[in-house]
């Protein structure tokens, strides 16, 4: 994995971590408007970063969430548990 | 329905093989307080939860636990991948090797396979939510013992992330328990 790919993946991880945290918090505090605003803001930024990553390095998700360009890129490594990922 | 994301929730980069540590960490893959137990416990209890709030919490935490199962698998995989056979023998992993080579399998630290008897699904939301809070604390304690056993800072860093998530899940289950108790109280008509 090249540096740019690692950096974008890390940005994706950070944003998605924030989204998971806010999601779980909202599950038990559904009336909290501040958390809802934060969640929606993070979700928008996450979608943008995911699009940037996928344009350069291929799909991150299966079953029709991500698209492949030119050829079926889903089968390309490295897979998340492989060393150097 | 679940969608796979080609990404670890927390990165795993192990520099040197360590089958001894793999033998201990694998308990969080297939042991009683491990991530498989956690995800299956929550994902099967959710069907009989009384409120949308509780169903959402069990669905989302159960889903995050699947991501943690993948992190633990990545740790074990990288710790044994290039380990020479003599190190595997010295680590006490030869009986595991006989059945599985270096493949991932659901066992505890003593090699006992995973069993559904590790989890409960009682149909009583108060009982189930208490079990889940206890489960999160047991998983947190296991990660602490594993951190004590770890001699690899890269591995310890990942174990600390996983330990912290157990603390957050415990908090969310506690809040869910209070909300479900309130809901059940309101439902009683005298």
C-alpha cells in the first residue's frame, strides 16, 4: 500500500470511528440535537473522503455500495488483515 | 443484511512473529468472553428486545463486535504467519498446528473450541441486558490480562483500543437498561 493510500485510509478510519461513536451515543440519547448535528456532519465528510479514496484506490464496500472502474477491482489486495495493509 | 467494508476498524501491523502471544490472544477470537461470543450474543438477543432503542443498540454493538473479531483475527494471523515450526512447538501451539496449521479457528487460550453455551438469550430484556453489561466487563478484564502478557508494543496498542471499546459498550448497555426499565414501568396499568 502506497503512502497516499495509507493516509486516506487512516482518514477514513478516523471519520468512521467518530461516526460509530456518535451512532452508539445517539442510540441511547436519540433526543440529543448536538450529537445529531455532529453525526450528520461526520457522515457527510466520511462520504466525501470515501469517494476520494475509491476514485483512486478502488471499492471499499461490496454488494453495490461501491462501484468499480474499468474492471472488477473488488478482488484486488491487500486485504485488511494482510501485513503491509 | 450486512455489508462488508474492506478496512480494519483499527490498524494492525505486527513486525515479528510471536506464537506464544498468539496462543493467548486467540481467546478473544473463540473464548467465552471473546468477540465471537459478544457479537453473536447481542445479534441473537435483539429479536426479543421490547423497544426500537434497545434493538438498535444491540444491532450496532453486535456489528462493531464483528469488526473487533476481525481485528483479533488479524493479530493472531500476523503473529503466527511467519513463525518457524520450532517456535510454534516451544509456544505450546503444536496441538493447534496439528489440527489447523496456521489457520484461524475459534478456540480459547487452552485450545477448547467455541460453544454456544458461552452465551445466553433469555427472552427477558432485563436479564439479557445485565448479562451484556457483565460480558463487557469480562472482556475488558481479559484485555487487561492480555496487555499484562504482551511483550510487543504494537500488539499492546491494539489491545488497548479494544479494551477501551468494551468500556464504551458497557456504558451504552447501562443506559439501555435504564431506558428499558422505564419503558416496562410505563407499560404497567393499575
